[in-house]
C-alpha cells in the first residue's frame, strides 16, 4: 500500500487537480450491450496458439500481424525510460542485463519470449521487460456472479499502465493507449482441440484473463503490498527462484487444471513472486471465489454463499475486508451497480453495464471481458473512457 500511496502523490506532479474534481462516479449504466457508443473502441480479433508447435514458433502469426503495434508500445516505454534517465543508460541496462535473465525463466515461457523477440525484431531485453510489467503496474476490477438459475458469469476490466506517461493534451495514459491495439483473443489448441481461451496482449506470454470451457474461468488482479512484485523480481534476479511469476501460474492453471477445485488448489498453494488476487469461477452453483494471496501463502478465500445472500464476489485491488484507498474506490460503485441489477437480472449484458460505469471504467481500462463457463464463451471489447473520466 505504501508504494501505491507514494505513486499517487508523485502523480500529482503530472496530473492536473482538475482530474479529481467530482463527479467521481455516475449513475449505473444500462443498455450498453451490445457494445456501442464512445466507450467502445472495437471488438477483439481471434488468433490460434498451437501448443503442438515448438514454443519459439507458437506466436509467429500473432506477432506478424501485431509487429508494428508492439514496436510502438515498446517505443513508448523507451521514451518513458529516457525521460527519467536522459543519457539512455536505463534502456541500455535493460538491453544488456535482462537477456541474461531469460534462461532462468521456466519452460515454455523462455523459448516463447525468445521466439517473440526474433519474430518482432525487438530487443530480447525489451520483450522480457514487457512480460514482467504486470507484476507492478495495474489496477483492475473482476466479478463472478451467479444468477437465480445457477448460471455463473465472470467479467473483468483490465486496467493497465498505472502512472506510465500521462498525456496532458489527450488526457490519457500513454502506455494504456499503446496497449489497446495489442489486445487479442487467443484460442490455445492441442491436437486441434481447444484447451483454453484467453484475452491478452500480443507479445505477452502469461495470461491475465481466461476460460477453460465448461470447467472454470479465471482472472488475476494485482494486490498492493510492501512485500510486492519488486521484491520478488529482485529476488529472482539475485538467484532466489522458488516462487512463480503470477501470469505464468495462471496460464499453467488454465492449461493443465481439469476442474474448479484443482485450479483453486494450485492458485492457493503455489508460492509467488508477487502478491495477487485470483478471481475464480466454476461450473456449479456456489463456485466463485476471490483468493487473496501474499507471495508465500493464502490470506483469505472469499466465496459466493447463497445462504448468506452473497450471489457475487467482486474484487478491485484492495483486501475485501478493508476500506479501499479513498482516491481509488471502484469497489463501492461497482457493488452499488451489482446490487441495483439484482441476481434475477444478472447476465453478460448487465455485467457489461456495470463494467461500463465510471470509475469502474476509467482512463486505464484497456479492455472488458465477459465469460460464461456453461457455454464456454469469452468475448472481449476494447474500451475508452470519454471525459470527464477518472485517471484510474
């Protein structure tokens, strides 16, 4: 939490006070689905990732299409780095030192990252940096809800690029905007059969949002902590590698777990490089939970409990038993909209309405994903938040 407060205070130097003038929220949105209007920037294209191919070749078709967009995003990161260290030494450090780290990464991720660098022509160190960003620069909203008939719905806003280059002219985050063209839907196949589906960024080999059709759905939100991702990454670089990268774990679970309970076990028990919230939905009544993780162990598991009237679980980036930071309270308006919707009316359509309401939708929101396990569906939409809109 201390790191987040510090970043907010630092951000005041680059974000005008006008951004924080009310209204912080708006009335709960309705009739936003099918996606339309100024908050909708487009549907997300589908690609197949063939798990039968060698890891270094799995992403070639994606990168071939998205090479220019990936280079634009990496250039934005270079520009930010050079703004902090005008000598260019920071970029030079990334290019020299991070490639030394690639062979310490587990399979198949290290060879996939090498393949992406080769296919894109972008320096290996910069592709590695892109793949570890999620550990430290996100704020998100995820919700799993059960309707009155026992159907489970899972939705999320992926908010990425926290304090990575505020564009005062366009009132947007530079990296967030560069990421939007990189959003892709992925169908991971083995023996020509779907293993899982995911929404991700081209060039990023971990998974943040995904569904194992007819079995479970999974999203991951960052958990702010002093013992956070920076510490885990530093320990990894220094040789302590008994923890797992968050997005590598979620991809592994999506690829290998065969049930909600098995997924839940691995998400709860695996040691991590960074603390996290795992939001998991299943295929049976009551199967929805938030797993609150430290880097070492599970702190809390908060589950749907219809007997207690809890028909949904909702997570932003704060422990559910604590008050969110007053400058970043997306939880209260999100719960207000869920409660107004009511269990009898919850659906992918009404869930999209909730996720389209400010500040749940904000300047960091890159995409919205909707999943329904019982139908094996995943649909995603690139988002925009017209002014006035909260920076996060």
